[in-house]
């Protein structure tokens, strides 16, 4: 088990390195640079030149890459450039030491600052959406499989197809229109902008849960309903398949109560396909958060990611992509571990 | 030599049924799938004959008519909307904030979504199937290497690759590049309203899952007797692959691909939504949603056409995909 985990984590290294290399050179290959425009105005060439020198964009690209990985000391020695200009750190310790470098567009902010500020909101949105998806989708799938070919099954299946067919792109404005504009139940935007302000993952005492959830409920639903529909469809299909297995017949034949058959024997095995999609689901979730954050005006990581691409803020682009990739590969690892637990026939060590 | 007449009691009472006709019969009984196919045909026809059923100019700005709505849409508007609304019954679904006809834009938007659905699924099916066929049939080291590549790419975050590629393509298109080949690509892209690079970006990343499924299918039948028999009579590999293996695996692959189409449509809408899709003023449902979403409090009617069109199209593709799966792969149903 431990060997499996270690081997998998070692396997992440080429993927992460591949992603960093690809994005690093891809982002720099995109025509245009971070200092082409500030607002609507273009800067004088001399200023652009100085700015580029400050952020080492005038170095050869492979030198920039090495210094991005292991820090700037190799090329400029242990001189602490930021001592001269404490407001705008242009000195990086390298990704390997956990420093994602300075942002080119947000003066005086490092990529670590930006991600640290915006990631919690995106993470909360994503995690709550997945929980919502599981809480609605899995029971719905189970009920619809157990009551196969009844009106309950038909309506649940129909709603589920409807759910996977409505993209969050449509769901989000629809929810705003119904619950915010017409009914006025929930605020349309400003989750995380007003108190309760969400600086980090930790709660302050006297936290206003009601206010928090009234802001969160629409974004989470807009993202979560599609997920729940996917879960419901998979759960139904897989439970139907498992129910026809021989070991279920055996369990029934030895006189077990039906609920025992389902809960003890069928459910665990039928969860495997559901767990399988949770991995790719995280990827879909990232897309989802990009859309939801745009529409609900949330100050999350997805919004910054899109903005930084248009701004050619290479360091922020790379940093956010790195975080996304790490989330993806680790969620895939968790999925593999969950397999082994759900179905002992799947040997992880083999 | 004439074939002897069969005795009466052994004559066929009805026509023999092939696997295919069984499947088609099953599909015929599925009302939902048939309905979806009808809806999709309608959408395809609307997209093809768009110039005849609309004003034909999706970019025309009637600035006097911006943000107007026809009278019949009034019940859809929020309370108190009469105070700021302006009516204009020339536009059957109203006009957007630049005075462009929403009906025309929505119908032309179908062209983009359908084109993406067709091209992306064809590219992914072709590349993925061929890759999977080779990898699964040849086996050995070639298979190991090819699958390592796929595994490596599978770990890559797709969406991010697509976003970066699209940013690159768009920036190159805007600023122009030196090479003749690059110029030619940009020219093609421009003549297609920015769709070409979109196809390229979506097609480049979506064959990977297909390759895996195709390989699995090949492995499951490569050792079957009929393949062995074909080998025994000396059929060349290429004939075995295309004549004996491909027809046996293509059904499930097409079903999987059909079920993937809504994903492609979403992806296009999403890319257009964040401004990395087709070039303005080409209408895409994603662009239309992103234009209408900020004004949802005052002009919800502008959001309705693209949102509804997008949902209906993906819904129809999903129902059709489910129907095809149940018809052609009934093991999955019962």
C-alpha cells in the first residue's frame, strides 16, 4: 500500500514537470507580453524594457525557466534585490522551494499571495458542490435502480438527463433570475466580498453561518446540480448491473433480508464507477468554478486564472495551473486508493 | 444448378433479422430517442437554412432598436419593467444591447455548436480509433510505449491545455505570424469566423479517452477465433484490422462518442463565454450568454434564446446517445 502510494507520487513528477514545461514555454510563446498595456495605455518602450529587466524577462528563456524552478541565486547570486525595493519583490526562491514568484501585473504581490487569497473561496465552492452532488445524486440513483421501471425511476432518470444537459453556464443565470431577481431570496453576488469575509480556511468565532450560506447556496447549486445528475445516472446503471451478479443471488438465496443484501453486498461494489468519475469530476469542477466565479462575481482562483491569461501574467498563469494539476493528480490517487477499499479484488501492489 | 425448393414447413415465415435490424427496431420503440433525433434534425435544418429563416445578417446593428423586446415577451420581464422597456415587434425575440437580432444570432449560433459537435467528435473518433487499433493490435513494446504516452497525457489537465492553445491561436491570429504556413492557417481560421483553431484545440485533446476505449475493445476480440481464422487464410494485417476487427468494435465506440458530444458543445460554449472561442461578431451561444448574463436583472429575455437553445441541443444529444446505447448495446441497459 505504502509502496503503491510512493510509486504513484513519484509518477506525478514527470506529469508536473511536463505541465510546468508546457505552460512555461507555451505562455511565453503567446504573442504579447505582460507590460504591453497598463489599462488601456501602452507603455513607452524604455519603461517596458526596465520592467522586463526587473522581472528577468530579458534573460534567455531557458535561464528564466531554471530560475523559475530553483530560484534566482544561480544567475544573480545571493543578492537580495527586493531589499532595494521592498514593495515589489522581483526575487524568486523557485518553485521547488514553494515560491511561485512575483506577479507581473499586481504590484507588490506574489503569486503565493494571490493564490492564498483566492483559493479558499474556490475550494469551498468546489467541495460543497461535490458534496451536494453526492448527497442528491447517489440516493437518487439508488432509489431509481431499486424501483426500476416504475414512475419514480422514469422521472428520476428524466430529471437526471435534464440535469446533465443544463450547463452551469445556463444554470447560474437561471438561478439568479429566479431566486435573486424574481423572488429575492438570495443575494446574486458578493460571496466572499462582504462579511463574513473569507480570508482563509479557518473560522473566526461568532461566524455568521446564515449569511455565509445565503451567499453560497446559489453558486453551489449551480455547480452541484450537474454533478448530482451525473452521479445519479452512474449510480443507477452500476447498481442495476451489480444486483444481477451471482453473489447477490447467493446472498438472497441464503435468506438475507433485502435491505441487508442491498446495503451490505450491492452498494459497496456499485460505488466503484461513481468513485471513478470523481477524478475527472475535479477537472470538470475546475471548469465549473471558472464559469460560476465569472457569473456570480466571486473573487476566486478561476477568475484570476482567466484574467492572468489575458494579462500575460505568466507567473500567475503558471502558479494557478500548477495548483490545478496538483489537485487533479492527487484526486486521481485518492480514487485509486478508494478502489482498493471498495473492491479487494483490485490489488494496488500488483 | 437451381436451388431446390424448400419444403413448405421449413420456409421462413418472416424475414431473417440481423443484429442491425434488431437494434434499429429497439431504437424505433424508444420515443424519447426518436423525438430527440427529430429535434436534432430540425436544429440541423435551421442551421443549414439559416439565411432563409432569419434576417441573414447576424452582425447588423440597428442601434435605434438596441435592448428592445417584442410585446409578447412582456410576461417574462421583471416587475416594473414597463418603465424602462422599449418595444419593437420587428425582432421576434428582441434585440441585444448592440441592436442585433437575437433570433438571427441564436439560429446562426447553432452552426457553431453543431460544427463543433460534428468536427470534434469525428476527429476524436478517427484519431482515437486508429491509435487504439494500432496499439491494441500490434501489442508488445509498441503498445506499451503508445499507452504510456496516453497515460501521461491523461494526467494532463485538458481544459488548461485547451485554454492555453486557444489563447495562443487567438493571439497569433490577431498579431499575425511570419511564416507562410502560419499565415495560411490564420487565413483559414478567419474565413471560418475563428472556428478552425477551436476545432484544432478541442480535437487535439479529446482523442485520448477514445484511444483507450478502442484499445480495450481490440484487446477483447483480438484473440477470438474469427481473427485467428482470417490470419490462417493469410489475410494481411491491414485487412484483418479494417475488415474483421473494426466492424466489431465500431458500434460501442460510436455510442461513446455520441455521449461525449454534449461535452464538446459545453466546451465551445465555455470557451466562447470566457472570450476564447469564436471571434466576434460570429454568434456563439456561449458568447451570447456571456453578453446577456450581466444584464439579467433588466433584460432576462436576452439570455433566454441562447440558454434555451444550448440546453435543448445538449438534451437532445443526451437522449439520442442514451437511445443509441440502449439499442446497440443492450447489455448496458438490462
